[in-house]
C-alpha cells in the first residue's frame, strides 16, 4: 500500500508539471515578439481570473502582468484582480500586489477594497507574506490610508522577523511622502530601527532617517558605534547612506583639533665634536599643524578602510569623500589606488571617476603621481574622457619626476600634431599650463611650440602663438630673442590670428630695449600691405603705430608753442572738419602744414600720419573710430601722459587655470560635481554641502555615544524574580571565574584562593588510578590549613553533588534568558 501511494503521488506531481509545461508552451506560441498575445481577449483573461483553480488564476495574472509591462491596456482587469488579493497561493498574491501598486493611484476607490485583506496579511504566520503586505500597503499612494500605513509600520517595527522590520524601514519614507504630518510618529519608529541588531535593518533605517528627519542628530548618538560596526556587513545602498550620515555627523559632533609640531633647521657638526654649526638662526623653526582625531572618528575611518575593496564604485567614492573631508592625508593616500582603479570601468563610470579624481587632485595631487600612466590618452577615448585626462596630467605635472615630466610633454606634443582639431587645441593649451606650472620646463615647452608655428594647420599655429604670448608675458626680458624669431615667421603664416598675435607682441615689447627696437621696421613692412590684411591684423597695426609714435614722443617731446585765440578756434574747426571725414579739407590742411613746416618732420611722424590716412579710408567703422581715438590722444602734448597710461600700462600676467577650478569647492560624489557649477544650488535640487566643523567646546558630550549600562541590582536588592535570576547568574559566573584559579570542582572565596597552574588533558590522563587517595589527602591538608586560618568551610560528596545540581539549574536559566 505504501508503494502504491508513493507511485500515485509521483504520478500526480508529474501530471502537474506536464500541465504547467503545456501552458508555458501555449503561452510562448501564442505571443509574438512585439505584438499582443494571440487569442487573449479581455473576456478570456477575466474568465481565468475568476476561476477557482489556482493554476488558471496564476495563468491569468501572468497574462495581465505581461500586458502591463508591455504598456498595453491592463486597467480593465482591476476589479477581477482585486478579488484575488485574498488568494492563499503565494505566487498569485505576489502578482496581485504588483498590479495593485502599479494601478492603485489610477483607481483609488477600488484599491481601498483590498486594504482590509492586506491588513489581515500583516498577521500571517509567513514572514514573507507579512513583508509583502507591508510593502504593498506603503506603495499604494492613496493619502486616505496614511494613518493605517503608519500603524502597519509600527507593527512591523516590533515584528520578530528581521525581513519584516526591513520592510517597515523601507516603508517609512513612502509614508512620509504620502502624508508629511506623520513625521513625529515616523521619527519614533526610526529611533527604534536604528538600534536594530540586524545590519540589513539598520541600513534602510539610516536611509529613512536621511529622508524624514536628517536634522535630528540627537537620535544618532547612542547608535553611532553600533552603526560603525555594522557598516561593513551592510549592502551597498545601506553603506552609502550610512557613510553619508556619519560624515555629516562627524562634522557636527567632532571638533577639528590640531597639534603644532616644530621642525628646527638641521645642524651640522664641525671637525671637532665641540664645534656645532647652526645652519639657520634661532628663529628658523617651522611649525605645521598635525590633526588630532577623536577616538570615535578613528573608529569610523578604520571601518571605512575595509570598504575600499567594495565592488560598488559609488561606495569607493563615498569613502574617498569621507577621507578627503574628515581625515588626514595619510588616510587619503590609501584610497587613491582604489579610486584610480575605477578607470578600468565602462566609459560612463570612467567619466564620473575622472571628475572626482580631478576634484581630489586639485587639493592633494601628490598621491596620484605614481599612477600617472593611467591618465595617458588612448586612441579609443571619446572627447569627454581625454579632456579630463589631459587636465589630470597638467595638474600632476609639477609634482612628477623628470622622467614622468618628459613622458607627459612627449604625449602632449604627439597629440598636438593630430588630426582632431579639438584634441590639438586642448593639447597645446595643456602644454602651456605645464610650462606655467613648472618654470624649469618652460623653455622645453616653448621650443616645441615654436616648432609648431611653421605647421600648415592654422588651428595649431594660432593656439601655439596664444600660448607663446602667455609665456612671454610672464618674463618679457628673457624672451627678447623669441619675439625676434616670431617676427621671422610673420611672412610664412597667413592665419589672421597668428599674424595679429605676433604684431601685438612686437608692439607690447617695443620699448623694452630701445637700442634693439625692431618695432618701427616691423611697422614699416606691415604698412606696405595694409589694405590686404584682415581687420584683426589692421587693428594691431594701428595699435603698433600708436605705441611706436608714443615712444618717439616720450624720447623726443615736441616743443609746445603758445597759440592765440584765433589760432585755437581755427584748430578746433580743423579738428571738427577731420571728424566729419571731409577728404578735401584733410588734403588742404595736409598741404598747408607741409608748406608751413619750418623743420623737416622725422620718419616716424610721417609713418604715423600715413597710417592714420590709410585707416581713414577703410571700410570698417571700428577701425576708423580706433584711428580717431589714437589721433586725439597723441595729437596734443598735454595728453601724452594719458596715452602713456592707456597704451603702455603693464598688462597682468595671464594665468591659465585648470578647467575644473570652478568645481573645486563642490562636494565630490555628487551629481552637481559632474554637471558643473552652473547646475549647482539653483540647478539641481537636493544638493547640500558639508557643514563646517563644530567649534571646540560646542560639541555634544562624548558620553552620549556610550552604550547603555543597566544599573546594578545588588545595591537596591532584587525586586522581581527576573532580577533575582540575573543576580544568581552573575554570582555563578563570578564563582566560575574564581574557581578556575584553583583546583577544578572546588569552590573558594576570592580571599582564600591560591593561584595554581591548570593541568592539561595529557596530565590528567597520565595520572595513576590512586588519584582519589591523593586528592583526599590534599583535601584534608587544605581543610587543615583553612581551619588554621579561621576558615569554617567544609565540603562533602553530598554538598558537591548539590552544587553541581544548582550550577546545572543556573545554566538552564541563563540559556533561557539568552
């Protein structure tokens, strides 16, 4: 009979499996890849949902969920689906809950019909059903049930299953968004869940805390050390939330303390030991600040160090953020390797990692120098990747050795001769930033840039000249020959930007060495083809002429003759006529002045007047206005000083900062750092910078972070049976610890115990069978010695058996308590 029943059960199981396989095959044959299922009318699906067979209901629910995820109409089945919310089949219940969460906001009245059934599921014996019911109730976005959801969360917080408590923690933010007025109740639930012993409950509780009441730092004090210990075991989302919370907590609760350390100058000994030569004076002592970390903060930082091996890149960036803003550079140096390792991730992750690397390298570039090879540009890198790599190379360049500096310069020179105009431009600019950051290599970078002036690529030539101009402005006196060399290339390039840059450099440094001034000759050559030049070059030629003529006026000031009143009026009329662009008046005045000049005018004055005449007939309004401005400035001796301040004033030295310099103060690990400062406080909601360090003396009491200690019950005496049992357990453990110092099985008071060495298992086995007699003799000796000392303690075999019985009872009681 037993065999027959076993065979029948196996046949029944095989039949069920066959039916399920057939249904799956029919479902796969009846559905296309992109269209709607075949032969699945609304009435047929409703018939399946209304069936009493769980297998048919499950089939109908699967078809409805398929329609829902294909964005096809699935709302007509709402009433039929709600009827199955009380199904005993767990698979059906899961699908019904998914459908309810998806459509409850569309049909709130029908969704309320299922609330009572879901509430009953909160008391189910299966913890999985209770957790699902709690998630579903919190996911139904109907404001009317906010208080019911709050009560369900309260019940879930006290559930015996940690999975249900986790579901309660995840439901708290949903309830808060559903009804913000429930915040006081939810805050109490969060305070309970933060102290949960399970790490996968504490993580969602921290996330709920950050969403509901992030300002209630007082709730974290007593749970701080527990959260730090559970941090390593949490999942990635819990680790991210906990690190963020504890980083903010550290800034608000641990003051920034530093300790000054003096470093005196080194002293060298003379030929004799008595002769000590001081390299520096007594006041040559440097002091630097060493951060002093709180013990609780060190506990947090040490726990974060284990997370640097995480598979999640966000966790690694969160740890780097923690070390950057809280710890000393020693901690940060340990996190640089895992941060650079993120460059082996896909390109979308590489971009985020590079933005964070740039932000960290702007503050502490030294730890990244040994990973310089990871930032070399690859041929397959897209534009947004190689831009950041070039920026990192220029940031790390001044902190590298000579070999690595040569490698970086060679790489930049190679990419500056490429075919991509954007890559060429950025490579040349990177060369300029390298030369500005390290004066020792500026000459090498300058030679590379000068070789690129003869290139046929106009983009490369213009960018190279711009960078050369910046380098020359840093130290004009040492680049006199560079300007002469640039003038030689003036006839080889046709790029308007390059020609205008060279002319500007000649005019800017024309007065540096008057005996070797080439500005007048360059001006004479450029004026010959003035009409064929572009407008930008014409502007620089006029500016060069004004500077050359002003230098001439400063060296040979004209003699000012007194003028009568009619002559002044006539001069005003002539200037007014000049302003009206009357060529006939200009020609007549020019002839009159030529005829009336007693002294022959010099060549530079004639050249300046010729330039003004050329600019006067140019088609550009801007060019004519500039020429009229310079003519008015340099036409009167009284305005020479004003022209000197305007034209020959020293220009500020240009400095090309890192493109991400504006992102330096943004919080790393945030989306705002990637999107840029223009999408900061006013662009992205939720961005919050770290608070300042709490002032010394304003931090909370460190005792608040200590674990709660229960009061000693022996002082006031036991009141309840539980207290008496706890007292008995403590006394028993104390007696065991005392007896371990003496002979096994023999209890003594602490004052009468003499320390003896414990015997090993081999010694016990090697002892002869007459051990009992020796033990009896030794016990008698001990008893005699105790009687001599006034002790009244006697032991018999019956007392020892009673003591063993009492110890067994106490052990059982202790197991019940634990």
